[in-house]
C-alpha cells in the first residue's frame, strides 16, 4: 500500500506565485489534515477534513485553501505565496472519528516549500 | 487556547541510559494522548498511545508512559536508549470542540543519544 503520498517533495516559489501541494491516500481514511512544521514551533494544523465535501480551519489557516472532492485527495493551495509560508508541510490521514479506537495518524513524507 | 506543552526543547542521554521527556496538556476531554517520533528522515512515526480513561500506563518495549491525569501530564520514558532513538519527539492530544476533533501537537523535544 502506498499510504499517504505527498507531491512535490521540494518546491521553490517566488513571492506572489500560486501552487498546490497534493495529498492522496489509498486507505479509505475519512479524516485528512495538513500541518506545517517550523523550527521551534512543532506541527501546526492548517486545515482538516472529516470527509468528502467537508473542510474546516485549524490553527493557522490564513493564506491557504483546501477542498475535499473525493475521499482520497486533499490538496492544499497557496493562492499568493509569501516568504512566511516557507516551511515543511505534512499531510496526514486517519480513519474517523479520531477518538473511539484512538485512530492513529498516518503521515506523508513531507513537502519542503521555499518562498523567495 | 488549548495547548500541549513540551518544556524541554532539547535533551541528551548516554547510550543504554534512561531518559524522560515531559509533556503537559491543557486540552479538554483528552481521551487519547500520543507520542510521535520524527527521525532525520522526517517521517512521523507513532511511538506510543495512552488511553486517558485507563489507569494503567501504556508500555511498548523500551518506551513507557507516566500518565498523571489530575496533573494533565503525559511523560515518555525511554529505557536502554539506543542511537536510533535520536530524533524529535512530539506529544499530542485530541482536541474536541464544535462537533469536530483534531490533533494538537507540542513544539517537540530534540533527543540526542551519545555513544
């Protein structure tokens, strides 16, 4: 099984450019989420989704859009990239709901984004 | 804001010794607590999971939890430390609210294992 696949692994953007980070999972997980990881800040939740057609904001949603048209895919869009969005981004998924059964997050390998 | 706090940005331990990483949480209704490990490969790996309604502390081989529910403390003990244990360690808790659930992570502790 592929698990959670993120693309691209590395990307360099100029300020103001747009791009989409792709995330796909083949485990039929209902819950999907995006985190950004910055030094000394841990992982901060950007957006999450509890199922197709449902998305919600996390701790740091500004500057990012998401959509969930299928169970498998959860792309993260940067409409106008800023240097403050330079980070490592992780997509993660889990069977839903999180609490009963304590379902564990499965993470993608991460995408390193640099905005110049 | 409801938070998860790791007060030790960095820790070091000698190989074969024991080290404890601390974590406190301020999230309501935390039914489950987790520790994840992130080695230099950047891949996030689950280390251990604690069910908050259970009195017994979780144990997975050399990794064990000291869960103090009243104090909202969830520390990770690594026994017989190995070089491969060197990594960033994150504790996290499920945050419930508004009909949704999401995981809140601490800022991490960087563990160095000295040979």
